[in-house]
C-alpha cells in the first residue's frame, strides 16, 4: 500500500495556499507535516481527503486516483482525525465509534451487523476505549475523546490515517499517549500516516519522515537530520534554535532561543528583569528571586 | 502508571491498563440499545392507537369507546346511524389529519434542527410558513387561485410554500455548496418578505380578514376526507424520505467535515432532507394552517427521552407529535363547547410550561 501525492496545488479564491506538493507515504510510515501557521498544513490534509478539491495534481492510493472515488469510497480508504472534536450531543462512545462503520454499511434501515460490531470492538481495544463504551462523548476528557475519535477512524478500516494536530490542547502525558498509539497503529495495522503538528520535538520523536512547508510549498523533505536543521528552521519559522540529540528518546530536541533578527533582545529572565527595573518601582517577586540566584551563581 | 517505560521503548507496545478498569459487555450494550428502541416505538404505537380511539369517542356526542372500535372495523351494526356518521364522516378525517400533521411537523422540525444544527430551527424556519400564508392570503383575500372550489386555499398555500423554499435554497447556493448559515439567513429574509406581503393583504382584506386570521392560527375544523387524501401520501412520503437519511443526519450533527470524512455526501443529503421535510411541512400547512410549537418542541422533548440518535429520534418524534396534536385538537374542540379554540393556542399554552419544566430539569440530556 502506498499513498502518492502528485503535484497538488490549491488556492482559496485566487490566493495560493498550496503549490506543487509531491510526496509519498508507505504503509507503516508516519510522515510529519510541519510548518508555521498559514503554511498550508491543514489545507494539504483536506486536499488529500478530497474535502477540498485540488485544482491541479492527483492523490493516488495504490496507483488509483481518488479524485474518481465517491465520498463513501474515500471514507473506506482515509480515516481522518481532526484537530479537536467538539461534540455537544450526548451520543455514547460506542455509538460514535459505530459511526465509523458508515462507509461499509449496506442496509439503510437495519442495524449494524455483528461483523461491524467486531471491527468496532477491535478498534476500541487497540485505542483502550472499551471501558468508556457506555459513557457519553461530551462527558469524557479531551485525551479520552481524542482516542475515541481515533477508534472511530480505525473502525472505517482505512489504509491511510490523516491527523490534524491530534495532540492540540492535551497535556504532556496524553500527547505521548496519543502519539505512541499512532506510531504503534501505523506498524500493527499497516497504515500510512500523515501527521500535521506544531510540536517539533514530538514530531522528531514519532515521525519517520518530515515535510517542512513554507507558504504552501515544500521547503524541505526527508529524514529528521535533513529537515530539522538550524538553518531550515530559521528560514521557515524565523527563529533561532538550538538542536540537540537525546540519547534516551533517540530523537532531536529543538529549543527555541529567540526570534530571528531580534537577536539583540533575547528574552531571558535576566533581561526581562533589567527591563522591568528600568521602568517600574516594584518588580514581581518571582523575578527578584530569580535575579538573586543568578547573581549568587 | 508505567509512563516511564514510554521514554525508553520508542516502539514499545503501550498498555493503558485496561485490566484495572471495569469490563463492559459491548454485545449486551449493542443489543440492549436496539431492544430499547423497539420497545419505545412499540409502546408509542400502542399509545397512538389508544389516542385515536379515545379522540373518536369524545365530543359533543359521547360515543362508547367499544362502539367506536366496532364502527371502525365494520362489526354488524348495533348503534344509531348518527353514530356512524359522526365517527366516520366528522371525527375520523379530523383525527387522521391531526395525527398526520402532528407527525409530519415533528419529523420535519427534528430534521431541520439536525440539518441546520440549530436548536431554534422549526419546520417553518426557512420561510415556508410565510410563503404558505401568502399563498393562502392571496386565495382568501383576492379570491384568486389556480384551482377552483374548496381546495383553492390548500393548493395555493402548498404552491407558495414550495416557491418560498425553492427561492431560499437557490439564493443560499454558492458554487454548488449550500452553507447552513446562509440557508438560515436566506430563509429568514425570504420569510420576512412574505410576512410583509401577508400583513399588507391583511391590511386591505376588509371582511375577509376574519377568515384569513382563522387560517393563520391553524386548526382542523375544516377537515374532510378530500384533505386526508391529499395530505396522507405527501406527508407519509416526506416522513419516510426523511427517515431514510437518519444516519446521515447523525453524522452531520457532529459537523459537516466529520460527515464528509465518514463518507456522507453532505450537499446531496442536505438537498434531499430539505426536499422531504418541505414536502411534509407544505402538505401539513396547506391542510391545517400554521400550527406552531409541535415542530419545534416535540423533537426537543424526545431528545431528552431517547437521545440524539435520529434513527430513534425521528420516528418517536413523529409518533409523539401525532399523539400530542390529536389530544390538543380534541381539547380544542371540547373544552368550551360549542365553540372551538384554535389548536395552536392550546398547544402553546399547555406545551410551553411542560417543556420549560423539562428544559430546567433535564437540559444536560438535550445536547445544545
């Protein structure tokens, strides 16, 4: 199984949002799409799942052009996990995951078959959401809800999983939990995964390949070593960073230092302190404490 | 927990400790849901049948319930001829119409609320009622209609209801897409336009004013078998057509992008649901005038009791809508005999406090 994106371009009312995006994802592979706000990450995901119809370019899955598929057929191939799912209606978790069977259902009025239920049970097992089955979707935590939405995507039995910042608004623990789950699913279920994220550190830890977007174009694509470089990040994000390698996680850590071009003013606490001192009479207690420690060092 | 392991094993198989949590029998949960649905529909159907018999028995002339039953099923005659005429010619078409209109408005209202993801949506929200009122007003005040006779008013109401929705849909359509917000706004605008026209016709109506106001209030006093024959196929078709899209409506409640990603052709579903609920509502309005409240409140009440799933919500709203409106109409025609109250007034006066009570106590279960 292979996902090919060939020269996709898209514009919103004449304003170019994507231009000539070409890349491929193999099964079991997680590709991280990174880039600043407005660089076209979410637009790219929407183009892949044909929610937006790209004006130029094709999306091929196993060599078949999905532009020719109807929505049902697309839903059988692509599972999508959106940024954040605000569901206000009191559906049970089991109902939500059963909705993932929609593209596979034959009868309009009948209930889901036992096979459908089996797929759903399995999806809930791998996402560890079984114990939530009879809970109501709007009364579980954000991390749990994101796992339920991933379970629903799996119930579609897709070949490709598209995730748009799935860890947004989650705490560090749940961020790891969700990304480990995705990593694991890619391998176990032979999924090709495209993951849009803002978190460079988590991306470098869980993705196999990276695509760095700038203003709708691919700026750099490849392995972490090639993409996550100080120069690339300065050019795309306009910030100075330090990059270190962590032996334990076997991944790169990107530490932002300051905005590029503003190097004269770095926002260390010391400098903020001096800034405050020059302006006001009583600086915050925490900063005084900090300055004391700095000077005693 | 064992989170520390996560840092070491990059590809480590994660284990979130399901064994510590209670196990849920998913099969039982699954089949219980469908059993619950079956029981709901079954008991509401029984309720509808009982309502039917009772409503036929009550009136200026009280007829024993058993006799009503016997008349309906053509038992050998053992009752005065007047009973038969009262039940079959006077009350039966009226009760059938009230049931049909109640069911139709409740289903259409429920579908519109789901489609537009808006709790204040009603079957009339897209300007349908104003369009129908304009059509009826033209027929009543100007005496103009495309057909002659007693069906002139229903026919004009039906046609202008369809015209209003057709206008709204095409105004809201931009490059093949119909955003629900635009649809709603276009509906309000077109509705206001037709309302203004109706107000103008009221102003110049003269002695026809009374009959126009009576029509606008809505009611079933002018029921006849002819109206039943017209409304029955249209409303049933509309209801069944709307039920056909129950699953799609569920997914659209989560948001259009969710629905698209789960394989729903959102735009075509919108169009179809709109067509079916318009058909239902237009038929209902044309035979009974503008009866408010049922189409907006019954779906909300049922959401509290059966949940947000349209597969159960739509049919149970339909049944409860029918039961509710038959009862309200029975009250309307018996409460201050020999005059009748407009049924719309009764539905609101009795229904609103009950709904407010539910809203205060069970808001959480409704979703919005």
